[in-house]
C-alpha cells in the first residue's frame, strides 16, 4: 500500500469501501446467529505465551491458533484506534463495533458532542433478534456496555445497569452484583427486584444457572465485582463451586439463545486485560486459556448450527508481554515459562496479603507460597519501596507495584512487559461461518458493525465525527481496582 493509501486507510475511507466491495461480491448464505468473542486486552504475545503454556499444562495447543489452518476460516488485521487516540480504551473499542462510529476514550455509545448512537442491541432488537452479553468482568463494564448502552462516562455502571433493564437485554451473565442491589447502589434502587418484575430469572451461582428456567430472560451475577481470575478460582474450592467458568457461561447462554431463530451474543474474556494491567503473566495467560475454552464451546455450537457466524478478536493490546530469550542458545526460555504452571495465586491476591509495609521476609514468603519462586533478599528489598509508593525507576509509567512485581517475576517466568497499559497495536480477527469473507484483509474496527448489519439485511448508519487530536474530560479506566 502506498503512503496515500495508508493514510486513507487510517481514517477508514479506503478500508470501508473495500469491505463493502467484498460483501457485494459475496452472495452466499447470511448468518441467522452471530457470536462475537473478545479476549479483552490481548496482545499477540499473550496469545503466543498462552498457547505455549497450554501445551505445557494441557498437552495441547489453543483452539484459536489452530483454527487459522482451516480453509473456511477468514483472518484479518484490524485498526482499533479511537476517535481521539491511536490507543483505544475498551469503551471506545466496543462502541466502534457496537455502533459503527469511533468515539473518544472513556465514553460509551456517545459522540463527544453528546449525540447518542444506536447500538447493535437497539438495531437488532428492533428487528426481533435476541441479545446476549456474557463476561468475566462486571456485566456493566466497558466491553459489554459498548453493545447496549449510552453514557458519557464508562464509570456510570449504575446507569448502565438500568439501561440493560429498560432495553430488555435477554441474557446478561457476569459480575457486578453491587450495581443491581439496593444495599450497594448509590440511589438505593432495588434493580434486582426490577428485573424480576420484568420477568427475569436472577441467578447468583453456577448451580442456580444450571437450573435457570429456559423460558425467561436471565440476569446472572456471580460476584459483587469482577469474577475471580482463573488461577484464583481454580485454587479455591468455594470459588470453583459457586463461580462458573467463561466456557460454562457461554454454553448456558447458547443453550438459552438457541430457542431464538436469530440472536447476537457478545462473549468477553475480560480479565485477560486485567491480568495485563497488573503485569501478571499467570493471571493473563490462564484467563486466555479459559477464553479459548469458550471459543471451543462456540465452535461446537456452530458445528450443530452452521447458520452461525463466529468472530473472534481483541479490542487492543495491553502491556505487550513476551517470552524473552534466556540461557545459552535460549534454552532456558521454555523452562522459565513452565514455572508459570506452578503458580497458585494472582498478583492481586499476593499484593493484598503484602499490604504497603511488609517485611522482606514476608515478601519472600508470600511470593514463594503463590508462585514457588524463592526471591533473593536483595531483590525483595528492591521491590519493597514500590509497595508504599516510595520506589523509583527510570521509566515513569512502570513506577508502580504491579509493573515492578512483573519485572521481579520475569526472573522466574521469563516474561517481559512494556508497561501496564493499553497499546496501539493492530489486532487479529478471525471469522468463520456465513459472511466471514467480509472480514478478510486489513479492516477498521467500525467495519464490524456495518458488516453485521449488511449481512443480516439491516439498513442503518450512525453519525460519525472526524478524528480528534484530544478530547477533554476523559473518564479513564480505573486500573487500580485490578491489583
């Protein structure tokens, strides 16, 4: 592509026309069901390391990379920029898919001038399609909300919860119970009772989900906040009993949605992003493996229901973890990566035990208990000041406990990080099923919305704005809640 073509592609003009042209040339079958899978915050290094880790722990590769060899599978590279930055947040990213318009980071379903955009939930709902949102984060978090809500600030979870009720989203499965309960909502509204009055079955555990009536809409809230990291869930008998995996949630949602001729379902592995925000390789990679199990559930469903289009992607990179070369001839790299399989706790759990002023001995003990790594006294002493915001490092963006914890564990795991925040990478997208060919090549994030509508015969387009240099009053993601 020449320089002029690349510039045009960045703004979306050339790429959108190409996407339309591919669709016009493809008069094949159209999807009756759409499953949109998102591994939130997944850099290519995350996928690579999780694949290797899966081979170590489960003696098999991930489904997603293996899927790329199928002749019926279409692969793309996608520009995920937001309206005001090359680096997007999850709110703007999901909104680009959910409305076909780029918006500024921090908002959901709204342009900077205050105009509300119609979401996929709005447009498909008006056509009689059933809608579902499934996530390992709070159900009101940015990625699920981008398909169904309109708020100026992504932090307005209480308002998002109300919009889900008003818009009658048929399947809602995730965390975030605190935004629905009268005891924890700011306005003291009993939103759970409101959902029940609208005919919803409300469930709180894996056992309740299994018994949920199939003839009612579902609100499943399995944690007050986000669902636990996979590594923490798998090392707690109580969490394993009560909290479903993403694959279990996906299977339950598809069982219910299968009663509808047409449905659109978003499934998010949201805690991959949170693991990367904390430079926590075990949390991120184990949740990526869990996400892959959900991909397999969807592929199994598609095998029985070939009218289903599946799109698998991520909204942005995060931290850009990578397996570094170690040892002569790099032979120690696989050995270090294997150490991740021995970890039994996330950074979140271990940092919670450390507090702000642990002794050197306590730091060493907690890390050994959670990871098996015997940290030297010198390294523990170097790490300790960062727990109390008294550390100092050359790269300011990494001057915090989680980045330094990631750096410390790199000695044991072989994983390096660029930081603890989102990156502006182009991201992979894989599509399989009727209409998949429309996603081929180098596309824009906004093409996803337009493709879904065109493939289902819906004629609609939201207003758009030109890219901004900056946007004031941005509602930033509060990443401290993940550590």
